[in-house]
């Protein structure tokens, strides 16, 4: 085996340093999500110290699983419609070629404040898929137990996709919690595609979080 | 040729690592806002609050809504997704007079402007965040808001009631005083206790205290109703409180089991005691067989599920009596329930788990790998240099 040159070693060392620095930067960047705009250490009498610390409040929810993509496919010949959902490892019996989806949308409260939560869909079923015979529904469930103690909807109960806001977590029981152990909700989606529907279809679920 | 390969590999690894470093996680929009987000109305008051939005994949539209929103100006109404300046100011200039007294919320909203080109899949997502500035507008005359607190206690311990009173009126109050009526679990009035008497200045708050002697009261949930009298006007608030005893109740338990299987036998229990109870466990006797739960502790008034396992192999389907005994502090709670064993249901197929490798984990692995490679090469190089030196000698 040929000798490794000093140059190669130097490149590898630089790469290692860059990685270490990069890792540190990323860690600091993540820590920076908890903003501390003012940290003051006041040194007074010997052996005395005072630290003033203000942690800024943050209202933020984030979809950690942010898309559902069944890809492209068709309704089997001879059938009026087929049904796709986000939780089944097999596609609907009357569907062909679509990609089954086994995970719904996952929403996490990544801020440090409990919030109320509303959900709106950009389009209803008619605008989303086809004017007649189409269905678009979603439901909510606690992914972390107790994430929304005063949940305003029955977990798992289907809601019709609509552009008007649906209250999911109200302030009863603290709303959608920011506590890391219980701050995640799951949203499953179900669509019924009539055989007459063609073309690319997309819809957007919007989560609106308001400070309590 | 051989010398080029490690160089290429090193370059590839460096590029890969750099690209990983440059991937900055971007979340949906959020709003940073000050903790002191409340102001008391004063005629013509001007105040500026500093806010900021978090990085977002999409442009962010800023808006303000709510009563008094006409007196608010935002320094920006749109923040582009690629803008590094994410801060904005909320400038409030209140009028000389506000018609409606009360606590008014001014809502500041950050909404992602949906850009379909950035949304993948058939169902995409976006997020909005809303925070508020609270403006307190005093009521004309004398006006208060109150809240009663009534802590849970052990049996025979006194209850210390506290009545917090906030003045939201323009006029000072000469005297605030509360009478607290206590009702039994059967809703019979048991006692009335009185707080001290204090004056209350406009836009300030005070807490009034009173103590209830509970000697002779049995364990249970009681109700306290406080009536506040402030210069001839009254206001009420009520709270429930518990007087506890060392007792654990069985709330619920598993009632159906599958045949030929090791089943979980859950028992939901609740502590009626205001201190921690250690070493709680249950023995369950079913048809001459005894199963036992692990030992656990219960926090004050805690509800918990304790679990035993029942092997129903060779157990016939049908109904059985289950005698559940909870053991704690030399006491027991016994309840007998009816449970059933049914034919095994079709097994659910469990989804295989996916082990995710986070970016940090990947970076750590790459660093470790590179360090190991470096160390090996350094030692090899030294070895070969020594060999060469020996040859020269």
C-alpha cells in the first residue's frame, strides 16, 4: 500500500476540525432556540454574585412530519371511487398504484408557552379533489399522552376539511402543552377520490397556535 | 493513482460534512415576545414592544387584531423567508379615553404565506402563531376581581383560605372583607369564617386570609364559598377542597381477557391521602390463582394504574370472580369484580420501528471515524519513518 502523504493527513485533520466546529455550531444554534437576550452577572461584595436572567416567551408549533404523499394512481376500472388514508399499510381496495402512507401529520409545541390550537384546511373536498363525490377528512389524537388535556374534539373522530377554523385545543386544562413529555399531536387524513377526478391534487393543513 | 484515491475520499468526506453543517433546521414560524406584555391604560400612553419571528421556509405576514387594534402600528407587515432581520416592533399609542373598561387583548399574528411550490406531497402543512399584549382599562368607580384559594389538607388539619382581590376601578376602596361559608360533601353548611378587613387602593391588589378548624370533619370533598364585601358591594367565588385520610380506592380494572395469552390486569387506584404512600401493591385472586403487581408509591391524591399479568393458558372461557386486594401501610382495600375470558382476537401486526439517525449522531460517528483513521495513519507513518531511519543507519 502506498504511503499517505502529509497533505492528505492535513486535509483529514482539517476535515475533523471542521466537523467538530460544525457540530458545536449546530449545538449552539439549537440552544439558541431558547433565546436569552440578557444575561447579567453582577459581582458585588467578595463571595457574592447575582445573576439576572430573562427567558423570552416563544409561541411556536411545528409539523415534524409535514407531508402526506400518496403519489399518483387511479381508481380501479369499474369502481366509482377509492379511499386513501394516512395510517394504513395497504392502499384502499379500489385504488391502484398509489403509495400507502402509514404516518399522519405530527404537530409539536416547540415553544415554551401553552397555546390554544385551531386547524384549518386550505381547501374543502370539492376544491381539493373533485366537485362531486369527493371526501376529505382529518382527525386528531394525542401522540404524547395528555398533550391536549382539554381536547375540544373527540380523539379519532373525523372532521370535514374546511377553510373555517376548527378548535382542537382550547384553554381548558392548559391547552396544547409545551411540556416536552406531552407536547405532540397526530393528525390523520382520509380522502375519497371519485373515478372522474384527474390531475395533481394538493391541500394544506394550517395549525394556528395562540398564547394562553 | 493510489495516492489520489485517499485525497478524493477526503475531499468527498469534507464536502459531505460541510453540506451537513450548512443544513440549518428551519421550523414553522413562531413569535418571540416579551414577558412583560401587560400595560395599564393611561390617556395618551405610548409604548413600544419588541417582537421577533423565528426562521421559516415561507414568507411571514404580520398583523394585529382585537379591540384597540386601531391604536397599534407594526414596524413591518411582511418578513421574507430569506430575511435575516426577523425582529419587528409593536408601537402602541393609546387615545385619551377608552369607552369599554376591562382587560383587552391585542393579538399580534404571524402567518406563513402559503407558497405551494414549497409544499410537498398531496397534503402539506403551514403554521401560524399568535401572541397578545394585554391592556387593562380601569372601570369607573369601585371595581374588583377576586379569586379564592382553598388547599387540600389532612384530616384534623386547619384549612388556610386566601382571597386575592385586585382593584380594577378608578376609585380607592375603603374596606374589603370576605366571609367564607364551608359546605359538607352533602352540601350542608358547616361553618363560616371571616377574613381581616383592609383598604384597597385603585389598581392594586391585596390578599385576605382566614382559617378553618377541621377537627371533627370526616374525610371528603368540601366546598368553600367566599363572599367579598367592598364598600357595600359584593362579589363571590367558590372552590372545592379535600380533607384526606389514609385510603386507596379502586377506580377501575380490566374486565375482559383473552384466552391462551398472558394478559395485562390493570387496576386503576386513587389515593385519598395528602402525603406520599409508599409500598403499594395488589394481590388478585382469580379462581384459586393469585397474581401480584409490582410495588409502587402514590403521590398525594394521585391516580395510578398498577398492573399484574394473568396467564390464561388452560383457562376456560367464561366469567370469573376477581378479588383485588390493595396493600399499603398495614391497611388493605378489597374489592371483588367480575371478569371474563374470551376467545383470542386476531393479532394486530405491529409496525416495524424505524431507527432515526439524527444529524448530531451522524456527525459524532463521522468525527470518531476520522479520528480513528487519523490515529492509525499517524502511527503507520511513524512506523514507516522509523523503518526508513533504521535502513539509512
